């Protein structure tokens, strides 16, 4: 089961990349389809990571403090938000923009990414709402399905005080702040793979690549941000 779950996780990474890459052109032709493809790709990836979590927990040789590891807990918490329909399911940028009253008008957004890693690594962007994430972490334990110690740990890991300060610094509402989730997925996988590598038999090219990649890649520094302001408008058909 662990091998199958890692296979699914590896394939879901490829599928998400393809959805994001194709959305760059499709967004100007059919914004709703482009947004839906990215959302579905990201949700599938989160579910695949959760499946890996489920499989690893049943393996007596794998001992990971899942929710005690902020990198892992961050991804599991976003998956929980989507699974339980909490805080707008922590929307992607295109989905958020299409939810606005006039998506054909320009809206200014603040995009947060992370510095290039020591090995020169950068990832593609899967942009999700900081406002939705912040709201989810602020909910009670009965509402966000997270034990009390998890939200503060995630906030510290993501440097939430700094993120929240950007609203005043750049004179933009917090709802305009979006951050790249892809490096967070990499950071989480880096924490998991060393514990499961000896119990996974990779079959596909993707699984063979990622089982080694996540042990050798450098982690993203989530305490620092690379900031970009971008205007977005989408040509929605009447």
C-alpha cells in the first residue's frame, strides 16, 4: 500500500504541473476551465499526500510525528480544509478572482514566493489564498479539525506575522495576498521520504525520480519571501 500511495503522490505532482502549465494559455480562453483544472489538480495532490499519510501510519516500521511536524501539518491542514469545505477550501488565485463581482476588471494581487534554494531550485507556482488559510488556522479546534498545538506551529513555520504585515506595507487588503504552495509540498515530502524510502518500491519514472529527489533537494526557506505585485483580469464570457 505504501508503494501504491507514493506512486499516486508522484503522479499527482506531474498532473498538477501539467494543469498549471496549461492554464497559462487556457486562462485567456476559458478561465473557469483553467481554474477548475488547477483546483482539481491541487486537490488530487493533497488527497494523494493524505493517502500516503494513511498508508504510512499503518506501517509498523514508519514512525513520523505527522501533526507535530509543521511542514507536514501545513499540507494536511490544507487538505482538511478542502475535504471538509472549510474557509472557502483555501482557494486558488484564479478561483478567488472568478468569485469576485467583476472578474473582467483589474484587481491587484500580492504574490508571495520563496527565495531560490541553495541548490538553485525553484518550483512552479500553485497560488492559494493567505486570507483563507489564515481564517482556517483561526477557527476553533472543532471547526478546523486540528489539535490546538497545530495552528500556532503552522503560523510560526509560515511566518504569518510577516505575511499579515504586508497588507499595511503594500496598502492592499489581506484578501489580495496569495502564496505559493508548491515549495510547501516539497518541504513536506522531504520530511516524509527518509522514513518511507526503504519501504517503497517505485515503478514509474515519476516515482523513481521523486523518491530520490526529495532526499537531495534543498528546503524552501518559509521565513523569507520573494514578493511580486500583479494585476489580474479574466475575460469572462457574458
